């Protein structure tokens, strides 16, 4: 082999190494370009770790929630609205991981694989984002919760649009409290969006899951009579009821939220069947709300004693659930067994006015047998009509279930979850008010107020 041939091989090797390096660079640019743009080291978008540029964030009706003025992010002029929408809009430094400023940072910057952030330089802003939430609905929910922490969520179970996402405690992003990071009692978990990420003991809301399992596995469940003497003893312990209901049917047991009846049903069903139904309702799954991870719920009664299964069947024991999951399975019941995955962005509009992204409907992984869903809908409608009273939800034709979840630190949490049966109003709602007592109180009244606001809006 002569010297020229050897040099040629070396040259070919260098060319191949160069092309490989270019290929790696292009691959990383395509795969990680949006991450590089979103890095707080990017001086074009961030200053001192805070987002300073970017498009405007609007609610579904065009009310601005955050925008850029003179190189600074400013928020809506209403202090109440800023507090009500804090967790869906988010902060500019990324402390709130589910906020739009964090989840959609590259879209706000206007980044594209072709132009990079050139449009940000050319137009002085990135893409505008129109959220699915209604500012009016969020404000109504925030005010209805009064002094209680918790979460309120409403979504369209056909399209997936989240119309209300409120989480408390909250704070005014334009007037950050000096003790925000120090006052643990007042601001505990303030950066957590409790609707998406919070995990709570479900209380009697879980009886909907137990009811579904009974419908599918106990043939004579509708003709059974259950005895309630105020408590029921099982191997290992006792389940206490919220009243003394005497002999009641399955439907009456759900209407009255009888712990004795539902704990008996849970023990009869057993751990395997109850767990299978819980999993179908989204428990122990990694659920998604488009780009947001829903808090992973927990239902585990493997190896539990009968009295523990009884407590689990009424939503106590070690069971935990996110409010978002609850509203999703309520939506699935309303929609014949399947419901859309929640989404928070209605459309993304470029600085030139071009819609670059819109709603992308996708069914959630929660799946309920259609026949079971129809029977649950009838039972949940009976709860409102025959027990709570339609006057609590004027004009809504509501179906729903209250929950009073016992907790270790103070009064029970107040739950309400349900949906409207109106064809022109396909919305499901969930409310949890921490330490507010019976679900018949704060949670139910809050649910009605936010749904009425949406109905009028």
C-alpha cells in the first residue's frame, strides 16, 4: 500500500467522523432543541431565572392572564383573579410545575425547529396561548371555597377541555407574600396544583367504585336488603356508619351513603374483584392530562383483613386519589364508559396570527363497561333527585356523590363529584374542601356555584 492510499484512508476516516459528529449535533438539536430554549440559561427568554419574554396567556374567552410588557411579565389586574388562576397560569420561575409558564415554556417563546426563537427577536414576543379555562368560572370557584384549602375542577368529558382549575392555598403573584416560604401553616403545599397533583382520602366518593364492582359481580344486588345498626363488625375490627339506617336496598344505601351496607358489599366482593374495578377507574395508573401528569392514586388491599377491606370499600383505609382522576371517572360514567383526557390549552397562535396548534381530543385510559356506566348514572341521578334535592343544582339535571373523608388532622374533608345529564352541558365537576366537614355543605354548594357560572357564561 503506497503513501497516497494511506493518506486517502485517513482522510475518509476524518470525513466520516465529521459527518457522524454533524449527525449527532442535528439529532440533539431536533430532540433537545426545545429543552435548550427552555433552559433558564437562555438570556433571550430568561433573566435571573425568570421568564421575561413570551406570548400572552389568555383564558378561553380572551381575558388576558399574563403577558409581556417592556421586557417584564405582568399578570391580570385583578388580585382575586390572579389568585384564582395562579396554578393554571403558573409563575415565571417554575416553582409551580403544572403552570402554563413551565409546561408550555417553549411554545410561549415561539420556538420552532425551523426558526428557533427568531420570531421572538422579530416580533418581540412568542406564541400566544389560549387556555381552555374560564376566568369567570375559576373566580367563582375560588370565592365559593371561602377560607378553605382544596381544589375545584370542571371539565368537558366529550372534548377534554378543563374549564375550571382552582387550587388553594394560593397567593397573589404580583404581591408575593414575604412569608411565603416560611409560613408552613398558611402556605403548606402552595406550589402544588391540588386539582392535578393533590392526593386525598376519597371518603364516600369511592362508593361509586364499590357500587360499580357490585353491579358487575353480585347478580342480585338490586334486590338485596342490607342491615345497618350503626356499625358492622368483621374479622379484626368494626366499621362505623354515619347513621342507623335499618334495612335498606342497594340504591338506598348509596342515597344515604351507608357505610355498613357498602363495607358488607366490599367484603363480599373481596380484594381481587374490588381492585380490578378500582384499576378500571384509573387507580394505580399513571394518568395524563395532555402534558401534565396526574397524581398517581393508590388502592392496595392485598393481604388485608376483612374490616380493612370494609373500610377501603367506603373510601377510607390507605386509599388516595387525585381530584382530577375523580372528575375523569365521573365523566366516563356520564359518557357511556369512556371520557376524553383532560387538556388545558385550547389553541396556540403565532405572532402572525396563525393557529399552530389546537385541541387534540384523546380518550383517557379510564374504561368502564357501558352497561355499568348507565346503571351508575341512574344511581347518581337518584342521589341528587331523591336525597340531596334538585334545588341544590337548579336547572342542571345533576348526578353526583358527596364524600366526607375522615382524616387524622382535624375535621373531615368535604367532597362532591358529579356531572350534568343535559346533552347541551357535558360537564363533570369535582370539589374537595379540606377540613370543611360534610360533603353536603361547602363542597356541594361550591360545585353548584361554579357550574351555574359556566351555564350562564
